[in-house]
């Protein structure tokens, strides 16, 4: 009976915590993916593939569930991006500096629960936002072309990920997750591009459109001796329903999937108090045509919305994360980390990406956890991604007046999480 009551209470807590999953997001840090999920990872540079610190680690690598005790983690973040653009040498009057910060800050949330069923099997579920992008230009860079005074885009992506992990040998586990996606998109003030669409009525200013999708994730986690751990994961492309209201913007009549990703990681217990970890991650943005296809396709006679039509021109990126965890005392744990992402946006693709400037590269993090009791932990973390400019290179076509579009993004984030052990 006690276990039944405990499970019922946990389920109610999960439902309540799910309300923290955001209704709106801005650009995240690894392109448009978050730099980490959960307070432990976010404080340690995003490292989680082989360094699980809380239940949210299963969002990165489901196999780590066997290394996590029975616990629930609920987190909330405040995310403050600084995004904008500069247009220069344009013959049609677009020149100027533009701020995309018409909406700030953003509140993000995550919740994760892990429960061991036996010495070899653990299950869990995570609800979190792993990506998104938002710009709000109160002064629209496209206004000289007849666009409304305001313009921007808003992409929201939330994930529901149930997982199971099994120890197939001592100290070695595999895990699998179903990846459920709910996402919405809105674009407004980008109508001047609609003349290059096969469906101009479903290109801009159509309000929010929602879509659902599904994919999977697999992972491995192993420990060697008392000090070394390694891990790996692969997440499939998440196949999503079409955004029908934006069938003239995204290729193939509104397709907008989540790109596949994979990664490997390792951690080493240097001493009883200090653990160091590192992750390598690859995000395959080019595998989603709406994201990866170049805008130049429109000048080859392929309109927006067509099969294999133009997109944002993002390329695949590699991400390296490093983190340190220092157990200062029985009640205090300190974290620090650094991550470096490649820039997904080439100089020739900056025009469309005025509305999606996901170009930050360096990420510096700090974090801490205080044990309030044997069953309760309070964590905090902070991240700063210094500003990064990407200068255009033949980025504005001559029939748009030529010149260059330069894009900018910087980010600050901080948050807290409550960990409950059962």
C-alpha cells in the first residue's frame, strides 16, 4: 500500500511539474537545441552522456537510468537571448541595425522521474523543451518591401520521453526511449518572400500552427572499475506532421522535422571528490530539408513550399562539452563547465536567418547543489554565451537590392531545480 500511495503522489507531481514545460522558447545554444537538460548537466557545461547527476540525464542518454536512484527532478529556467541583425549596402533601403528582442525573458521547464524496478531494470520519463527559436522585431527589417512594422518567428518544441534501461552485464547498460514531440510555429511580417512560394496564402501571418511527431533514442552506459564511465546515444530524426498553415514556407508543403543527433561521452573520477566529464555531439540539421536547404534554390526555379524547396541553409554541427563536478562536502556540490558549438549558419545564408540567428558558439556554466535533507536537494545553475556575429557573404540577392545581412546572438540563462529522492 505504501508503494501504491508513493507512486500516486509521484504521478500527481509529474502532472503538476509538466505544466512547467514552456509555452514559448527562444533560440537555444547548440544551434536551436538546448546546451543541456537538467540542473546537473546545465551547471557542468551540458555534460550528461556518461556523467548522470539527476533523473534528467535520461533525456540525453536513456541507458543512464540504471545509474540513477529512485528520484524526481523538477527544474525551471529563465532564458534571456539578445538577438538582432544589421543590414548594410542595400539599394532598396533596408540598411540599419535591428533588434529582435521584442520578447524577453523566456521561462523554460523540465521534469524527469526515474524508478529502478530491479537490480537490472530501471524505467523513467522526461518532459522538457529541447529546442526552439524566437525573434520579435518591432521594427521589421523587411518593412521597406511592404511588410508590416513588426516581424518575427516563434518555434516551440516540447518532448515527452518515456525510457527503459537494462543492465545486460555487470556495469554495462543499454536503454531505449520513445521520443514524442509537440511543436508549434508562427511567422509574421515575412510576406515579401511569399512571391517566391508555390502557396503564398500559407506563407506568413497565419497564426500558430501545431504539429505532433515521434522518433526514438537508444543509448549505452558502462563503467570500468571505480573511476571511468563511457556512454553513447543516437536519436533518430523525429518525423512530425506538417505545418499546414505554413505549407508555402516550409518544403514539401509544411514539413518541419527534428534533426537526428548522436554523441559519445566519458567521465573520470579523479578523486573521491572531483569528477571530470566530456561529451561530443553531432546534430544533423542538413537532414531536415526545411532547415538545411539553401535559400538559393529559389533562384534555381524551386519555390518555397515545393518538394526539396528552399530553407534556412543550416549545416550540420559538432559540439564539444566539458564539465567538472566537485563534492565540496556531504551537503554541497559545485559545478563548472564549458561548451563549444560550431556555427550552423554560413555567411551566404544570413538573410533568412535574420529571423533565426542561432549562432552562439561558446558557453560558460556554473552550478551548485545543496542537500537540504537525505531526501531533498536544491540546485541552481547559470549559463553565459557571449555574443557572436556572423557577417553576410553575398547574402542579399541583387533582386532584393544586394548588400549584406549580418546576424547576432548572445544568451544568458539561470535556473533552479528541486530533486526529491524516494
